[in-house]
C-alpha cells in the first residue's frame, strides 16, 4: 500500500496525524513544506495514495501544491487543511480539484474517516474515465418505457393529435420532441408553450398573436405560437390548466383549422400538429366542469401515458449514469460514479419529482460530492433517510389501473403481458441486488438456477453485467 503524504509546516499537526495513521497501520510520509513534497516527486518517487496538505505555509502554498500534483496525477485525492475557514479558501480548494476541505481545528476521528474515504477512492481509480457515448433522446429499458417507444414508432408517419399524460418531471416534453423529430413535420418548427406558466390575460396573445393597436401596449403586430409553428408541431404543456375562454378558442382551431389574431378580422389557416400534455386527470376535470368535454375528445385522439420514475426503477441506474456524464461534460470535469450502495439507495427512493429530480440530484452530486465515487453519505441530507417501501395498496392500485388501461385498449393477452412484465421486473431486480450473479439471484427469489436461466432467455433480459460465477457452479 502506498503511503499517505502529510504536508504541514505545523509540527504538532504532523505529529497528531502521524500518530493516528500509525495506530491504524496506515503508512505515511511527512513534509514540512510543499517544496519538500514536490522535490520528492521530482526525484522519481511514486506519488502517494492520498495527499493531506495545509493551505497556508511559508514558501509555496497548499493551493500551489494542489495544482502541481493535479497536473501530474489528476486522479490523486488531495485533502486540503486550513485554519482559515473562509469561503475563498474553500472555493479555491475545490476549484483546484481537492477531494475534501478540512478546517482546523479538526476532530481526529473525522480526519481519519476522511483519509480512509480518500484511500478507498484512490484504490478505485483504475483505467481511463468512462467515455460519454451517444445516447438516444429518451433513455429507458423498463417495459413501461418500451410501450412509449413503440407508440412513438407507430406514430412516426402520423399527423394525429396526441395527448401525453404523466406526472410532473416525467419527461413529457421529451416525448413530444421525439414525436416531432420522427414525424413528417420534422423539418418544420417545434414550438412549446406551458399554458400554466403564462397569465391568462396574456395567453391568448401568446397563442394566436395580436394586431397592432389590439390593446394598450400593442404597438406592433405580433405572431402567435400557432403562426410560429406553421407546418410543424405546437406542444401545449399543462393543458389541463388552460382557462375556459382559451379552451373555446383552441377547440375552434382544432375543429376548422382557422383562427384570428387578437384584434384581427382576417382568418388565418393553421397547418399545425398539436401535441398536448398534462399531469392532471382530464376526465375528472371534465366531470368537475373545469375542462370542456368536447375539447377533451378533440385532443384525446391518441393518448401516450408516460410512467413515473418509481414505476420504472430499473431505469434509475442508466439515467443516473447518463446525467452524471452530462453534468461532468457541462462543468468540464470527470464523470462521477455511484457506488453499489448508493445506487441501491437511489433505486429505493420514490422520486416524486421523477426524472427531473434525478437529473437535478446528479448535477448536485457532480458539484458537491467530494470523491469520484458517490457513497450514500454523499447524498443530500433530505434523501439519505427517506427510503420508504411502497405499500401493498400503492402497487395494487397501480396494477389495477394498468389492468384497466390494457382492458380498455382491447385486452386479449393481458395476463400474458403482465406476467412477463412481473417476471422481468423480479429477475432484473434480483440480478441487480446480486451484482449479476444468477445463482444468488435464483436463491433470493426461491427458484432454481435452471429456471432463472430459462426465464432470462425467454424474457430477453440484458445480462451483460452478469458474472460467470454461476457457470462455474453449474459445471
């Protein structure tokens, strides 16, 4: 094991850390200045396992040392210590690539725990960083997402109006953009508008435009979103919140294809495909008199339901990996990785904010997690202790809704499809929990190893991460 280097001009600090590391049988070397440490590197000695350095020392500073070391050994974890617990020092240390920032005076156990984490991080650094590969516009391997992909494929040559339903943050606009990109209108504009985010006094003008002088402040003629989307696709997000008077105007456009600018007298023809989306239950809003029934039937020509993230937990690993790579690319750093424990923890979360919440979390981890490997302890406090298992009522209710949906769409093979999805989910989760080891997954599920092998083949499960240990066991 390579030693931990301690760099500090304060002899008492070096002594405390030396005694602590000796007690834990962790090898170390101590230096009284940054120049001494750099000289050792310059004379051909191998780099340390972890570098612990003060930030303010006579001669070269800890930040200078950090910069020099990171230029030569980018993966080396560096812990910066300082008695000056100011924001500027912390920011400078992290901008320089520090693993963690340790203010003085520090608790010895806290320092030891931090050094141990840095050693673990150092031991994991092997090979080249993961390359950011080209990814599809929407990610998902879960059966529920495969249904969405199939719907997009079937609609690829269609001009039909589509209603996308799903919880906030589940990615409805991504689906709308995919529908546009794979449609005959792909070469024309895609215009999106959130009808819930614009005051109703302005929404009419936003949608249909206005003539000069139509109202106070209308100094020039303005093209509306329908006009901007001519020949292409208009995406109306959160249509369930559209004011009643605007619902009437939208219905007229969808019915005869014509509309008027606010204050205008000449009809304009709309050659636009409308894709609407909502997180609300439109049928219930129709019953409550909050949404026009005739408009509902106009936009509900083809419905695509986007599942929540908790309904596609098996997609959390690939989504998290993608978002971590994306954030690293945007911030100009190396992509961080989730430990197995952190990944299991995330897969157990409900994520009420869905994919958007997971993306925001990955961006937060890219900025705030100290090491390249993210542990459970690195997660935001509000997510560390909030794992709740779904109650029987929750999943039975979701299953009932899915059965009703499938029966309403014609049924015929509901039992076969749901059984396949159920078995695929069981086996996929068991394989994830065992790191891909089939025999252990079969034992956990209470089925035979031949059964799980047969099911994996029948269900066409991706077992690229499975180990070969089960093969040796079966031989």
